[in-house]
């Protein structure tokens, strides 16, 4: 599964994503991920500098899911 803007959907799918969520078009990204994954992501690879990607990952990760933070930056 990939989460990004529509411009990155082709890249996500070419990298193996079977599902894609456009954060700009989806009212509730966390709810969408929970629905599509059937209860949460087993693993999240977060590669952005905006804090929402990290806080959302904590909400949509499955129990005992793993989250890897790439390029972590200061945010509030």
C-alpha cells in the first residue's frame, strides 16, 4: 500500500503497492488504511518531513506492527 499524492501513485504501484491512498483526496487517511488493510498495516515506511505522516502511522499500524522512520526531521 502506498500513501501519497496522485502524482506518486504510478511510482508506488511500480514499487509493488497493490493499494494506494491519495492523502489530498481522502478525508480520513487513517480510516482508509485501516479499512483497506483489514485492521492496520503490518509495516510502515515513513519517508517525509511532515509530522502528520508519523502520527498517522502510529494510528494505522496493526498491533505489533513495525514503523520505520526515514529522514526524520524536527516537527511539532
